[in-house]
C-alpha cells in the first residue's frame, strides 16, 4: 500500500463509509491534504491519529464517535 491514500482507500483502511471520512474532513478532525480538488491521506499520519484516539486523546476521540459502520472506535 502506498504511503499516500485516496479518500476511498482510507475509508477501506479504517473500515468506515466514505461519508464518515467526508464528515471528519468537514470538522477538520482527520489529518489530510488536498491535491487539486481531491483529498489525500498520509498513512503514517492516519496511524498516528488512530493511535492517539485509542489512547483516549479528546481531540481525536470526538472524531471517532458514532455508531455502526461509521464508528472507527472499534478498530
């Protein structure tokens, strides 16, 4: 897997629906950058973000609330 992922790839990686990623982007709660009009995600940044959320970091914990497929907390 490349160290830079597209939105669909990061959604698959985190096992959430792409709309969850869009919601997190809108709230600026997930590390990402734009290439033109497309969002890109650095794998190392996503892993670090996820690890912080698993440790109970309040900034990332809020991003991980939800239920069902949209809940990344169960990772």
